[in-house]
C-alpha cells in the first residue's frame, strides 16, 4: 500500500472547536471567581480536606480526552471541546497557588499570567485556523465522516444549544451596532483621542488627570508610546490611503491588547478589564470597516477607503 504524501488529516471544524474551548474557559474563570467572591470563598470539601477546583478541572479535561479517544462523531468532539474548556478554565484559575511558595490564590500577578496564557492560546489557535485550505484528500475525509456521522451541531446538549443561540445573537447585535449611522465615526474619534492623549502624556506634553499613567511600568509606557505612534502614522495616511490608515489603527489596538494590557492586569485588574473591553470594541469597529472595505472592492485592499 502506497504511503500518502501527508499522513495527517485536519478537521474542518478545528477553528470552531478551539474557539468554543477558549470562550468556555474564559467564561468559566469569570463565573468561578464571581461565585467565589459572592459566597465568601467557601471550601466545599469533605471533612478536613480541601479539594481545589483545579482537580475538578483536571477531571473534566480527562473526560474530554476520553471522549475524543472513544468516539469519532463531530458532535461528541464538540462536546469534548466544551468540557475541556470548562476543565481548563477551572485549572488555570488556580495558577496563583502554583507559582507562589505560600499557595496564594489571590497572588496579584495571577490574572496577568492567565491573560498571557490566553494570548498565546489565541495566537496559536488563530495560526491553526489560518493555515492553507484543506487538501482534496482532507476535504474528502471530512465529507465522508459527516455523511455517516453527522456534523458537530447534531447534539442535544442544552449548553451547546445556548452557546449557539448566544453567538448568533451577539453577531447580530454586533452587525446592528456597527451599522448605526455615525457610530464608527464616534468610536474612531474616541479611539484616536485616547491614544493621542496617552502619547502626549508619555512625551510630557499632556497631563489629563482622568487618564493616570503615573504608576505604569516602563514596558506599559513603551506599549502606550508604540500604539500612539501607530495612530499618529495612521492619521498621516488617512487622506491618501484610508485602508492603510485603518491598518495602522488595527496594529495600535493589537499592541494595546497584547502588550500594554498584560502589565495593566498586573497593576490594576479593574482598570485593565475596563481597558480591555474598550480595546476589543475598538478592534471590532476597525475590523468591521476593513471587512466592509474589502467586500466593496472585491478583496482589493489597495484602493483607498472613501
């Protein structure tokens, strides 16, 4: 029997499964920390024992692995992604206990460490999703599997059904919000103003009291400077090549998300969450403009945005 050129067959649902795993893990951390804070951090354990929820996370991740080993069905693999995401969220939530000598769940840099882990996960998962198209052999295997075993949505799981409904509603709300007349203009005005003000503060030419950077680390200030400079470059290119300008804006947001936010989470979790939410909104607006521009120009990114 002749050996195939590429013995590895990729799953066409990889992007969706990894997205589900990551979203589920993030939601699990948020829900877990909110529940513990609301209930006074109880220890739900028998007798004098304390069973950390990291162990429950490990059990759920093991369950996900067993599901993948046991069944070929795409719907089971999707449920395994969900279960594994919950397990990983419970596991990584307790990272503070395992990077400190005193087993400290409340270790301040723990949230920053978790944030970095999810950044690397996002970049890795995105690289998987953006690989070249499936080969004809891979596509044929995927078609065969789904013809006989159904697709990943053939499940009665209420959790996954709720996830699908929520995802559709969020996508619809996103499209409606971005489509509001004047919203993108207002959003980009706030984005540009904030970044230029922060750049001015780093350079010492602006000192708005409502935008404190006095306690920011050197790397955070470097990130603020870099993103501000990118916004400035975008503004200089705005009239002659708006697509190029928005690409500079997009780079500025990514610097904020992947560099500056890490150190903000270390310094102040509440401020960092607010800042991350704003940056995600800015990124969504910029990405919407770029996608609309490409669709209007048949995928040609060289023409200027009007």
